[in-house]
C-alpha cells in the first residue's frame, strides 16, 4: 500500500491554502470555520480503509494506520502514536507540526484547539467520518471552552482532492452454506430474536464486516478485508440493504439474496443506493411509535447516530452481530481448520526453501514476503493476504509494525534472527501466524528470550479458565516468564480473528489494555502472540490462532464449566531457538504434543500435495525434545 | 456489633408511619416528597460506621455492611447483595421488600422508583450521606423520567430516631515521629507541593483515614478503625481543621498541632467546629479568584461537593493523600513489621493452645475469637481488633463474610476444617491474617483444595512484575491452579492495608473486579488472600499481608525496574494441609524459605517473651518439606 517514495515529505502548501479557502467558502458552510478536523477512518470506522478514504494522508502526506490531522487558519498539526513518530516526521513537510501522542508534553487535540483558537471559534468535522462517541467527547470539551463543533456535510478534503479515486465497487461473492453454516435468512431471524428480547424495533448495521457476515456476501473493496461498502437497516419484519445497485445485477447475487422471488415477505431484501441510508433512516425514524427503540453501535458515525432521536436511540458498545459473528459455528470452525492446514503447507514449503536459499545471500525481506504470497496462492480457495506481511531481519524485527520497503529491505543471513508475521484470506477462513527463526546459530541470549516468549505462548494456549472469563484476565500469563527475567513486550497478547473476514475483529481479545472486552466463549477464535523486542538487535514473536473450546476439568465449581484453547495454526516452532533447560516438563510435553499434531495433520496434506522437500523439513522440525 | 437478637425481624410499622409523616412535614421540606432514600454510609463514605450513623439499620432492621433502603408512600424496599440475602430476610419484617442485587429480575433502585412513583414525583435524600457520583447517577435517571431528586438537609431518620446515640468524640492520640516517620507539617508541605504542581488552591479532605494520616492523629470513633470525625480544608498557605472542639483541650494534642505556639503562619492549624465545614467551605469559595481550583474526591458527599461551583471544582477519583498514605515510609514499614511479629506471636500461642484444647470439646468459634483477642491484647501497643474476627468451623467456613453468633456458633473438632481470619490495630501497625487448619486428619480433597489455594498464594507472593503494573493484572496468578482443576473463588485476591489505620484502604488492590486501581509501587502494602469455598462443607483461605519491594531481575527492560512482594505476615502455613506432591520445586522452596523466616523472626520473639509452648509449636510447624 505504501508508495515507493513514502519517505519523502509531501508538499502541502497549496493544498493547505485550498483547504483554508474551503473553510470559508459559503458553498460548503453557512459561516466560516476556524479549524477543520480530518480523522483517519471511513464512514464505517474500518481499521483498513480504501484509497478514496485516505483523506488524512492526502492532506498531510502521512500514511500510517492511525492519526488525526487538524488544520486551523494558522496551524496544521497531526496526532499519531509512538509506532509512527519517525515515519510521520519523514512524510510531512514543515507546514505540519507532529503531535507525539503518549508523551507528557503533547496536548490532546481538544486542549490544543482551545489553546490556539480565537474566542467563540467554530470547529468543523465531517460527521460521517467521526464516530458518535468521539464527537461527544470533542463536543463537550469545545463547548466547555466557548467554542462549537460543527458538522460539515460536504467533506472539505474531497472538495479540494482533484484526482480522488472513486469508491470501489468490486464484484460480490455469495458464500453458500458449505462455507457459512447458516443461511443469511437464519442469521436475520436469530438477530430478530435478540431484538425482540430487548424490544428493539430496528437495528442500523454500519460495520462492513457485520454486513458481509449477515448476508453471507464478500467483496474486495478494501485491501486485505473481504468486505464491501454497504449499510443495512434490519427491522422486525423488514430488511433494507444499501449498496451500489450495479453490484446486484450479478445473477448469483440476485439468487442468493432472493431478490427476484423472495420466499417470505419479512425476508425480502429491499435494496437502496448506498448513499440513501441517511434519508431512509430518517423515514424509519419518522414512522416510529413513541416507545420504539433503534439499536446502533456507539462507534457508528455521528451522522447516522444523530438521525435517530435520542428518545428512540439505544447505543450499544458491541452489536448482537459482532457477538454472533465472534462465536464461530461448526462449519466456520471446520473452514478455519482447513484454511490453517493449507496455510501451514505454504509456510513449511517456504521455510524449507529458505534453508536452501539464504546461504546464497540473495533472499531479502521483500522476496520472502513475495515467495510466501506465491506459495499461499497455490492453495485451494486462496483469495489474498489478510494483512501486509511483516518480514523482518535482525534490528528490523524490533520494529513491531514493520513492513519491508525498498529503502529498509535487509538480506536474510545466517547471523540474524528472522521474524515473519503473515496471513491469508481463503474462501473457508482467515489465517494469521508469526514464526521467529534463525538459519545459523542463535546466541544464548536470543534463545533465552525466545524461550521466555514460548513459555508465555504456552501459558496462554494451555490455560484452563472458567466460562465467562474475559480475555484480559489471561494477558499476564503470557508475560510471567518474561517479567521474571525483567523483560516485557509493549503490545497486547491477542485479538479476535474473523472467518474469511477481517483478521482483527471484536469483541474479544487478550490484552492488558482493554477491560471492555466480552467474555470468551467456546467457538471464539483469537490470536496468542507474545513477543520480545530488543531495540536495534532483534524481534521475537510467536503467534498461533487458537480456538476457544470446552475444557475437561477434575471438578466443576458451581457448574460453570471451563474453557481452554486449541491451536488452529499448525506450523513447527523452531527447536533450534529453544533453550529446553528453561522449560518445565509440562511445557516440553506441550511442545511435543503440538509438533506431533503438526506432523500428523500437515504431514498428511504435504504428502497429498506431493511436497516432498517440505515434508522432510516438517518431519525434521517436529522431532520430540527431551 | 451485631446484637444477640440479630436474627429476629425488627417491627417497623410505627417507624414507617412516622417517616412517611416526616416526608410530608413542612418542618423539614418545603414540598412533600414521594420517596426517601436511606443509604448505608456516613458523611465520610466510611466502610465501617458509628452507631449514630446506622440509619438504614434503624429504619429496616437489617444490619449488614451494605444496603440501601427506599421508602415511598406505599412501599418500603431494601437493596443488598448476595452475601446478605438470608440475613436481610430474617432481620426485616413484612413491611419490607428485599431487593436481591445481582439477580436478573431485580430492578435497580432507579428503575424501581420510576416504576412505582406517580408522575412528577420528588425523591429525597440526605446530601451528606450520598456520594457526589451516586447523586449524579440517580439524578440523571430520575430527571430523565420526569421526577426530581431533592436534597433534604435535615435527615428524616434522625428526626424520628428518639434514642439515637450521640456522635462519638473519643480521645485523640497524637502519634510521634517514631510511629509516623514524617511530621504532619512535612505531610502538609508535600501535599501543597502536589497542589502547586496542578495549580490547585484548596483541597477538601473528607475521608477520615486521610485526615488521621495527614495530622498524625488517631481516635476511636468507629469500631476497628482508629479514626475520628473531622474534615480538613488545606490551602496553599492555610490549614482548617473541623473537629469537636472539646477534643482539642488535651495538652498533648494542642502541643502536637502547635495550637498555642504555631511555628509558621502557613503551618498554623485553624480549628473550627465539625459542623461548620459547610459554611467555611462556602466562605472559601466566595473568596476564590476566577481561575482557582479546589480538589475534592468524587466519592465525597454530594452536600460538600455542590458547595464548590462547578467552574472551581476538580473532582478526582483518588486524592493525593490517598496515594501518599498508600506508599509507606521506612518508619511505617518498620512499624508494620513489628506489628506483624507481635501478631504472629499471639497466633502461634493461639494455635498451640488450640491443639491442646480442641480434643476436650469445649472450644467454639466464639471462644477462639475471644482467646485470639486476649492473646493479642497482651502484646505491646495493642489498641484493638482491626475488624470482627471470622472464626469458622466446617460449613461455616464456606460463608465468606461469616461472623460467629451465638445461634450459629460451632464447636471445633478433630473432624472439620477451621478457618480464622483476624487482625489487630497496634500503635505501630495494622494486621490482617487468615490461616486454615485441621486439628485431626484432613481428607485428601481438603488437602488438594488447600494446596491449590497455597499455589495461588505463592504465585502472587513470588510474582515479579514491571514497575507501573496495576494489581488487577496479578489476580489471575492466584487462580490459575484452582482454574486448572475447575475450581475458583468469588472474591478479589487482595486489598490495600493501612498503617495503624483502616484494614481496607485504596487505591491499590489485587482483584479481577477493579480496573481503576492505581499502579503498585514499592512501599505499598496489600493482602494476598486466595481461597476456596465448598458450600455446606468447608472454607479455605490463606492470607498474608505483603509489602511491595523492588525486585532484582537478570535484565531490566527499558530501565523500568521490577517489583515483587515480601510477606509481612509470618505465621506458619499448616504443613498437614499440604499435598506436597502437587507443589513444584520452586513452590516447595518458597514454603521452606517462608517457614525459615517465620522460625527465625517469630522464634526469636517467642523466646524473648518466654513463650515456650508456642515456640515448640512453631519449630515443629516450620520443619522443611521435601
């Protein structure tokens, strides 16, 4: 996604001049605004966004995944976090001030605005791009200081963006029962059951992965995420889908949605243009009876949220679809298992190839990433990558969100640790796996750190915990061995993973940072990825995708039942990196059990695919340890 | 504290009639109110309260530590939690409806009020008893439904309470440097430093333990808590103390506070009657310059909070005194160590005595509690108990907040598990210790459960973690072994402990429930008390008070430093209850190390005090395990 000249600053003098004119232009606003906020999201609060939504990058040049730009008549400033300080400072010209979030001296956006604005200023923002909860906080702070926050309906960046790419409208794929396990009609019916329980009349669906999951449809509007731009409004007896109508011409899609011959009136999909969601929601609200309620996620756009009168609005942190989607059904679980087997085949092939190629001195971070994609694409039902591959050698491995670029690209050698964090989308599932390897002789210190990370990985993977436990209560298990040695890592331990959907999804995860996560349930799928990063030297991370399953325990306190994890990722953990003396017998048993499973399951598939070299590599790498 | 007839219901017909009359009496309110809320706290939001503040008990009969009564023209209802369902139902007559908090079908106080009140009702509450944050929530809910929440300045319970006990005004003790390590003048100066940092002009101190700590004074107004009724308002150059003036006649107190010859004008204590805090705070507020700010805890009373105009108010979740008090200085740490040595002497004596007495069949839960108090009272600087002793045999042990009453009192035997959770106040420190023992032969299951609890206790006690870690991140360590077997306990793992102050104090703790706790710091003191409770059979809990200390680690990631715990409690853990096969070598080493420390430290003191029988017991109970 990053362009080749990502590291030279974008010249923004003229753009800023145009934006500041737009801020005073009565074509867009009745009264001039003194500041304009450019958040980094799209109208669906997506983590990854389409090129047409990269407005913050357009105005300031910085293309990292997180950041907010604010332009006033005098100033232009960008807020981003520690991952991106260097990158942002290289990509922005001197018109911009970098606001380093997390540093004590850095003011919040609100405080900064209040400090630089003249009295009674008007601050504008596109209400489609800002989430309702963020709007509320900003509104409070500004109005407390005598300013006002103004919803500017026309996006002012779009107004000055001459060659703005069009909104993607890719071909839709209809997924059959074989992949989904549930028809979209059954999903709608289940959703309505939850709505009826809470006496909710309508539910406004704004998250793209929730819409894709609900209708068993996929698209490719956003790179790495098989979603498509749409909204849905689900009523107790009506379904409204908002999507570019051209996409519905495809016979397979028409048939899937029963557009031409609906089976039941309350399961008839009424299609509307993507843009008409606002007016349709207004119409829905106008027809509400006094006590009727509408569900909307509190992270939905301010624009749509505010259409719903407060008395009718029920804002929820996680929607019922987010929760339903997180608990995978047996078909989805089977699909995720198949996807992980195929993915492991590609990685075994890759690692066997690396062993032969690295000594030649021609393998680079980028060429491994390309090779990995090539090998994955040979697997059945491959669709694409699930996120940009992190392929990093030596010191680059210590940059947690590293992506190899031509100017940083290092050659793999026998002397440095290599970390690869990669994954793919298959029609039957999504993968995300990290392995850390050494192709020469690792140092004692590298092995020691790797082993602590492995101990943390096992502690989570083998943990048994009561049903109803939230993932954040498991986070410290992953760190205990590192902590004992005075080490740690500064990221969470795991995130939810979609099934042929987004590689990061809510509402569950394993992190010290979030306490608003939902309890883990059997059928949920999360990653388990502790790490250790030695700045300037090497990075270690060990990531499996794991499935939450019921655990058999000796006792069953208050009949609550217990849970544990089953690894879906079945790729060997490099034995050479382990200091086995640091492992307990239980941990050694876990490693041997895991490798036995890798050998059996992946070995059979490698055999079936006739991949002899990779099979030999697998067998050697899964020898039991003592 | 519980009266002997605690389990027969209080007859409340006449009281309710009187209260309902008061709710319409223009002597107290300008317009009648349709409901009156009686919370259980005092004006300082104390956990333990004085008899004169037991208003909720007075009106409904229920004397548990948590509960809120609400009386309307037609109804009377009491909300309490699962610990107290049985007790509340036994103590209240049929005029009262028990609202079981935590059950799905139980409405919240707000929802219930809205469902039973006529339109536009007025709900009254004493603004001194309700905390500002609770007032805010109740106010929002009621005004959203068209009702109003009214601050009734005269407490209506006091108005009908004929023989209400007077507010205690016990003798104050001035603590010298030998106990406190810091003069009150130095504490005030340090506090002013923090106020200056945040540009705060005044700080209103409402928590009784904060006032006691700040002025190095103690009282005995509330049982178990060495505090006294007072307020303080600390300015950048002025000190206002609000306390019953009779208490300041004592020469030692006058000298301690330098009342007759203040050394410096800004360290002069200006004394006011306890009741005049309201008018004095009004005077302070009236004299404020436009940008001046006043600190007040968001848990302070609504009455005092609302005196401060919003523009001048800075409400904080933890006050700087709460934080300063939590980090014990070297003198306090030394005092806490001494207190724990004396406490251990008393307990060794008790347990040696129990071994001889139990076979006679005359020892009961109550008699052990009395004996423990007697033995503690023989120790130097003993002041009283730090909380009501939990002394429980067999099934009573499974009731987590059990206190022996004549009608529940069981005899100790050789066949049942015995749990004692007790502690004392000494001039030099506060103790809180739980031991679980069997004086005959424990069953394999009892030993197994005990050993899991021990493993959890050790996992926390021996944990090494980075500076800045919050206590809740350690909670799962205490549970992992129980979880593995399908077991758990339904309470937190630890709470902060004061130094000759409240046995429960903020802002730190170890619990899955709180995420608003402050990070652990060297010098903080918390309890480590996992348990297991088998309903109807037995209870197990193992509690030490532990001190947070710096840990030496092999590495020091980002120079953050590491922390661990040092047990202050030095009482043997009964070896007979341990299934040593379930312990790892590290855990066996921990037990042996701990017992070696108990033998050395407590043995020396037993020897010094000439307590031969207890010494023999200690030596036998601290034999190394293999």
